[in-house]
């Protein structure tokens, strides 16, 4: 579909710039995550946009870690971000760190002080907030605002040299305390934080604020199109102001609507709470909206790219239905997943007229959706089979085309059988189902002339492997947990994980690897969990075959 769609508004801007010969037609974008958490599906939208636009116009994209806040950042996050971007299928031109620019940024700040455009302020955060005024009332200056250039230079250097405790002073840009844009009312450029940084160690005890670091980092790298989300629109005049006053490369900022997805949360702060408070099994829990969670769940890079393409790039925020994400993975797996038989809730079926000890193999294509079927495999068949408990009914309603005494069904790729009886235990649970088979009805060579309405899947008892199967539902019970009263965690779905400890799978599935999708016939799409072992196979359900979600 990508060839067919019209340009998004970022592409329109880029085409116009190229047409006008801006930057010699060069396109350089960046993806700038803060390494304070794992990437989520919202980041995937930003990645697909930044890398996609650059690719389309022969440009490149930098991966820049926006690591200016030492307290929350970690190398674990850096590594996961790199893995996720690569996995999505993108290659960055340069791996860069805003912290590598600390010396340059310091020099930029000194430059602004020299121009009389920045000053050291000793006020407390409360005083600064108070003096800033309100959107309807102008702010007022304080005595520090009139400090001389010399004094500011000396104090800023002393800040850098660690002569003051955290919070004692800040460096502020001297812009306009009456500006209708609150971001222009002498914003803070640097704060004192005696904290260890994951890359610069203890070299620095002053750290630049986002607004000062971000645009300057863009300019240092000569980014042509700096794409970010809508909440940065009011920051744009400040972005431009710093660049103009410093006379550095004129990067430009453009804003698009972030992705909001229902039945989940996307803020890293909230996702971190789910992890640290053990609501989920880590950042890559298959219920998480993280890229690593989606990967472990069985989503493919192509399905996520397709999703990002379908939601488009808009200038107004909206809420996307997670059903669209599920649609995209079904579309992909329908074409790529191999069909296998697995019985999730087993009950035994015995074919009483099939010789004991005998077995044979029946043939099944790997993927009937694809021409040639992508090959196939031999599946062992014998007298005793596991079938799904729900495929038998003691007292069937009309039009129940599966097993009930007197009914006939086809065993997928094998024979037609007729149900003759069953056995129950004392508690009333069905323990065995008895059938006879029609030898002439073997699939591929059926001369029986019998037509049956139902086909059920099965796994041969002596050949079956066991596995744990994990079924997932939405992590939250409400569409927008962040927008409800109280704590978002009150809205967690208590039934988001359903474990089937004792499923039976056909022997071929013992060779499954994480990331390869399988369709368990009639049961959905599954992939091997990353913590699965040969002794204890674990499969995750990626998605059901059909949209089964009903609003409760
Ligand atoms: P959070 O608020 O969850 O911490 P963030 O925006 O602070 O997210 P960053 O690491 O700063 O996370 O984001 C890196 C890039 O990804 C930014 O350019 C940001 O605009 C973009 N991004 C983050 N969340 C979304 C989203 N939901 N949709 C689209 N882009 C997003
Ligand atoms: Mg951020």
C-alpha cells in the first residue's frame, strides 16, 4: 500500500525543501530517545516516520540518545533501544549521544552569557515559578537578571566546577518575561545536579535542560528536519531563538500527533511502574505495548511497520483502536505462519476399530494460503488422539457439527470418524470419547462418498509433545486508563493472562524458534516464548484468528 498512498505532511515539507534546493537537497533526520525506558509502539511510529522519510528521499537518520538527565538513564535502556530499532528493520547513519556534546553545549552557553543573553539566577524553583507570572499576567524580573556578563561568566564556571549544591543556582536565557509564550519567559538552560552519568561519569555536575540541549544537538549534527510530537509546538520559538542567537546550523522543528492506543498506557513512567511493581513480567512482557513485548508476543517487524503506515501522520491527536494493530499482525501471519496442530484443552479420543500399536502418517501443507503450500510435513496418526474438550458435547444443540454420540466429523487431514460413546469420571468429567473410523475416507484419497460438516484438529497421543500455552488479553479494562479517576493501575485487567499448563502439540513444533509464527489450526497464531526450554516448551498466543473482543 505504501506506493499508493498520498504524501504525508512531513513528506510534503521535505519535497518542497528539496525542490527549493534547501541544504543542497540533503535530508538528515534523527530519532532521539531518552534512554530511561524501553521503546513502545508510539516510538515505533516516530521511528518509521523519521527513518521512512529519510529513506524515501535518499537521506539518512541518526540515532541520538537524549541522555541529558543523569538520574533516570541506564545502559540497559540504550542496548534495548538499539536492538529494537534494528529489529524494526532500520539502520542509523550514526549512533550519537547528547552527552557527547556537553563541552560544546557549555561553550554555547558561555557564548550566550557573553552576548548578555543568559544569566545565573539564585532563586528557588518556587520563586522562579512565582516570578514567571501566568499566561494572562506578565512575569517580573529579579535582581539576578541584571548581573554583569563578568559575574555571570564567573558564577557559571563555578557552577560547573562543583562549587554549589544541587538547586542553588540555574542558568537562564534572558529573553522576554512578558512573552505570551511561557516557554520564552527566561527558560532554564542549566541546572546543578551532582549525579553520576552513564557515559560522562562524574565529569559534570551541571546538566543542560531539554530545550537547550535538543535544538543545539540537532544543529551540531546538521539535522535538516527535526520531527517531534505536538506538545513541542510551544517550544519551537525557543528552539529557533537559540539557533538564531548562536548562529549555528538552522535545523527546523516539525510536529506531528503522537500515537495513542486504547486499552494500554504508553508513558514510560507508567510502564516502569508496571515493571517495578510486578504487574507484568518485565518490560518485554507480551502484554506490554513495548516493542520488545510485541516481539515476544509474536508480532513481526513488518506488521508493526504496516500498522504505522496505516495510522498515517496527522497534526491532530486521536485514539487508535488496538484492533488495528491486531488486524495488521493477522494479515502478516496469515501469509507467513505455518499451520500446525495443537490441542490446548485436551481430552482423549480412542478409535476403537483402529489396530492397537499401529500408526501411520498423514500429510499437511505448511501454509495453504501460499502457492505451493510452502512444503509440508508428515503428521503421525494413531488409535489414540488428543482433541479439544470443547469439540465434544454430551447433549449437543442443533447444528453442533462437531463430536456427539452418533455424529460424524473429519479429523483434519486424516479420516472421518463416528462417535459411538464416551466415559465419565465420578466428578462427571468426560475422560474418554470412543469412535469408529471410515477407512475409505482418508484425506487425499477419499472414496467414501460421505460428506461431513465439521473438521476438528487432533494430536496423536503417543507422539505428542507437551507445552505450556499462554493466552493474553488486554492489559487494561478501560480504553484510556490514564484518563480515569484515581490511579491508572486500578484499571488493570485481572484476567489478562490465562495459562494452559498442559497442551499437546504435534512433534514438529519441538523445532519452533522464538519469532517464527505458527497458526495453531482453529486456535490462533502462536510463537515460542523466549524463556521456553526443550524440557518445558512455552508458547505465547500472538492473536486470535478472528477479532474476539467484546466490550464488557
Ligand atoms: P515518555 O513520555 O513516554 O517518556 P517521551 O516522548 O519522553 O515518552 P522519548 O524517549 O523522549 O520519549 O521519545 C523519543 C521520540 O519518540 C521523541 O521524538 C518523541 O516525540 C517520540 N514519541 C514518544 N512517544 C510517542 C508516541 N506515543 N507517538 C509518537 N511518537 C512518540
Ligand atoms: Mg522525553
